[in-house]
C-alpha cells in the first residue's frame, strides 16, 4: 500500500494520532452529552419537587432565584471533590493518624 501512494510508512504516525484523537472525541461526545442531560434532569426534578411542596414560597420569579441559589450551593459543595484540598477533608482509614 505504501508503494501505491509512494510514501514512507514512517510518515503515517501523525495520521494515526489524528485518527485516534478524532475517534476518542466521537466516542466521548455522546457520553458526556448523556451525563449532562441526566444531571439536568435530576436537578430539575429536585427543584420542581421542592417548589411544588411549598407553592406559597415560589410565586413569580422566586423559583428562578431558588434554582440559581441551589446551583451556587451545589457548585461550592462539589469543589472539594475536584480540587487538591479534598485530601484534607476526606481521609481514608489508612491515612488517619493512630
């Protein structure tokens, strides 16, 4: 095949890397889309359930502010799980001093 295209076989390394990156992108794009949709559905279920349980508290634009407040709270609650500070908050039994 390399004789037909008159190219050296060692030149195909860049094409292999490019095709691998493209294939991995095509694989993880639908997967990440699924997780974002799942997270949005769970969040909307939680906020709608609370708003339906207490209808007098959520008249008008209050549900929008409640949703924004829950987003901010969940963001700050999730930060320790994705930052290096989590090793100070979450210790396994093997890491605890005796």
